[in-house]
C-alpha cells in the first residue's frame, strides 16, 4: 500500500524522531513542550497508519522494534542531511574576501589548525591572513579583523575579548634525561633557559622568566642566560628540540602537551594579565562576511578546552 507523506505524517515523524532519540516519551514531551500522553497518542496513530509497531512498550519504558530501528536510522539520516543543507544554504549567502591580521604565534598555533572547520562552514569566504607583531599599529583600511594580545596600538578600534592567557614553564622530556632533577625553580640553575624577547615589549629580554618566578614566589633567581627568540613559536620549537626550558602560553600549547612533546616540569600556570582580542573598525561588523568570521572566532574561543598543564614525566 502506497503511503503519502502528508502534513500529518511529517508531524508524526518529527515526534517519532524525538521519541526514538530519547527512548522516552516523557523526555520527548519535555523537549517538544507537549504532554507524554500526546506523544504516546501520536505514536499509536503513526503505527496504525503504517500498519506495524515502532515501539515495544515495557514496564520500565519503551524500546524500538526492528521496524522502529530501521525507520529511526532513516529519519535521523534525513534530518542530518536537511540540517547540513540548511547550513550550506546559510553559508552560501555569505561570500567574499576577508582580511584577517593576527600576531604570528596565534595565527600559527591557534587559528590555522581551526581553519578546516571554518572552511567547511563558510566555503565561499576566502581569508587573507597576515601575520604582524603587536608593535605594528592597526590602521583602518588595512584589515577587516585583527587579533592581538592586547598590547598593541589600536586607536579608534572596537574590540571583542577572545581568550585570557596564562604562562608556565615547559621543556622536552628528553632534556631531563641524564641531568639533575628539575622539581622547582632552584633546579633551573642546572638547565639552559629560552627567552621570548617579544613577550614583554620594552622590558628586559629576560622579563618573562622574571615575571613568572616572581608570580610563584621565587623572585631573585638569576635567569640572565640562554638563547633568545623574537617569536613565541620559535621559542617553543626550541624547547621541543630539547635545547632548554621555555615559558609557554597556555592557549597555544594544547597539542604539544597532549602528544607529550612537552611537559611541565614544575610550577603552576599564572595569569600574565593579557588576553587575545579581536579588533575591528566602527561599523566593520555590518559586513556579513566580517560578522560571520567574528562570530566564528568567538564561538571557537568559547569551545576551547585548555588541558591542565601539570603533566609531569
């Protein structure tokens, strides 16, 4: 018998998809803001219309019948296809080229690994990514959005905070082999140090290590030795290579900690009183593409899970 998918059938299938997902008429009713009795009645009407049972009523709840399982899978796939198509249609309305400026470390370690997700959502937006240090002033007209560590110069700009930053020491597990233990600040005397000279602009090239040690109550240790770098990610690459102990930014280091390329030999994360911020000119978010990229960045930042860094070897 040929069954037409009329309007009532679509209503029943919508309720069925919900009930099959929860395997509970009560939870389905809560989601759809109707009564459990209404859910049960509509499922009986759907079963009568189809001519077979979709649910097996048990004393402790409901289970899907064999036919119900098949239909639930088909309906779920159909809803997934519809949702994906709606996202594509929404994204298809937003197209063009966006100029995004970011400090090099954030661009390399946080933004670039997330671009596949952005491309999937907005396939018709092309990004022009430019890496610039905070020392370079933000000039309206040179970019649509800029991401900085809130120590640059941006007169006349509007801003949205993204992520707060913390710092802590890191090193390669290989660096510790055959050396004295590295269980606390005093043990640093036996190890070479690595310095990011851009971390505290206008201060000593050793300022970040000095700030961290003071923050954990170990001020006064001599850290004026070791290699210096003018990019944070270069400092971290040197640490991964086993050259010395570096100060890391928590936001930029999840992958290295997760795969064990770096460990935290001692200490705790401390706030460095900086945060990543999205800047844009007044009225800049009126452009649909800029708004889409801005909101995507905020969404990614809110979903960002920072690993607890105390993963000692």
